[in-house]
């Protein structure tokens, strides 16, 4: 059966207005260090350019003492504009991923599969399951996945709030990337896959998914009947990165394990795989758990960092989910020892993941 995509309107929530203050956008820093991996044959190349602007106000105070004290205050506004280019992978039906600190390639070979249907886990979500083609995040059954399926960890920059869903009225860029604001600077968070139904969405991905966690966030915001004309708890697949534990030249089934990242300091750059310290942290090395390898993910699951509270103070996702203090939250998984057998969705993708660099050098 051919699977179709459903469009999502940018209309504001019916009866509810969410006011988001979006202070100018700045591209998430890209180092563009030349990788040591081998490139793969070019079949298609295109690029996405993100233009970002910073406006800052500085105040200087000069005091001189003579017969009386005089204080002079000068305010200066400085605007800086930078342009960042994120180049798509050089093969059709491909994206990037992280493995053992490297940036590698996903080569998609078949349409996604959601098994068993969402109604198996959420019997009352009949409409949701129909609209989202049976795809859900919140529960899973490892025995229902195809033989030989392996976990792929989907890293969602949850610290970026509602902009992860790719809607410009919620703070996303026109290209489908999320944004994150700290200290009056707004960063564009480049990801290996932009949000669904945008120009940066990855191939063979589900367009809409259902999650009871989405319902929790909607209800926290006072939304009782869903948004964008969708059933309650159904939203576009958010922008995300990928993390795997091995590489293979053979296409196999991979079941999705969703990881909510609440610490921007450990969210990797999609081009270099490196992390940048964006917010203050009580951890001696704020980027130590940079999520480009499985060990870092395991460590981040038990790392309490005050950067999380700093970064998410105005984030309704973090607030609705109980303000977790950990750098990452893997729904349904309570300890790192469970991670490799974790199942918190019913979604399966088909791809090979050769350890070659996916972007033009």
C-alpha cells in the first residue's frame, strides 16, 4: 500500500494563541573540518543556506571625578550577519548519522513500517492511529519487529521546544530546523533530518506520529483537541539526528528508540559530530557527553546538569514532562543497562549505514 504524506497547516491553534518571542537567528557553529573517511559516488547534490543575524546591545559607563562626579552612559547596538551552508548528503535517499564519534551515512532502501499498529498499545487512539498511519512513540514490542532488527537512537533536540516540529509559527526556520534562544541569542539547530513535511525532512520517514507525550504537552498548554486540524497527540515527526552502535554495508531493519535531549551542550553538529558549549554548566567539561557515540548516551542518561534547567526555563516540553534534570531522557527506559534492548516506539526504518562520510568534501 502506498503511503502518503499529509500536510500540516501553519495556522495558529484554534482558540489558543501561543506567543513565542523569537529574537533573531544565528546558525549553529559549523567547524567544517575535513573528515578522514572516504567519500561515496556522487549522484545528487544540493545545499541549504541558513542566514543568521545577531543584534546585541552594549552599555558602557564612564565615570570621572573632579569637583563633582559625572557619569556618562553610552548604548551601542551591533548587528552581525553570518551565513551557514548545510549540504545535503551526496547520494539520493541518504542522510547522516553518528557512530563511534564519526559522521557516517544512512542509505535508505525501503519505506518505513510501523508494527504493530498504534492501537495495539493505545486502543483508544483509533483516529490518531489512522491519521499517523499507525506510527507511535510511547511503547514498543521488540518481538514484533522484523527478524534481525537493530536499534537506531533518534536524538531529538527537545531543548529547542516546540520549534522541533518544523512549524515557523512555533519558532522553526523556513527550512524546517529548530531554534534555541539563550542569553538573547537565538541559535538555529542544524540536524541530520529536519522536521517532517519540510524541505530538510529525510527520505522514507513517517510524516506524522502519535505520542501520549504530545498529548501531555498539548494539555499543559491548554489545548484539548489537538492542533493544525490533527487529532490530539498527533504531530509531525520532529527534527532529529541518528546514533547507531555499528556500521554495515547491508540493508537491515532498524527500530527507532526516541531520545529527548535537554542539554544543548551535548547535541552534536551534524557535519563534524562535535559539540559546542552554549549554556553554563556545573559539569567540568560541558561537552564531555557529546552524543556521537553510544557510551556518551549511556553516561548522559545518568548525568544531572544545571545546564538543563538553564536551557529549558521557558520550554513547555520540559515543563510538561516534569522538568527532568538529566541531560537526556529516553522514554520508557530507566537505566543505561536497558538501552540496547529499549523499545519506546513501533517504527522501523530500512537502511545500510556504511562508515563513510555523507557530505561533499
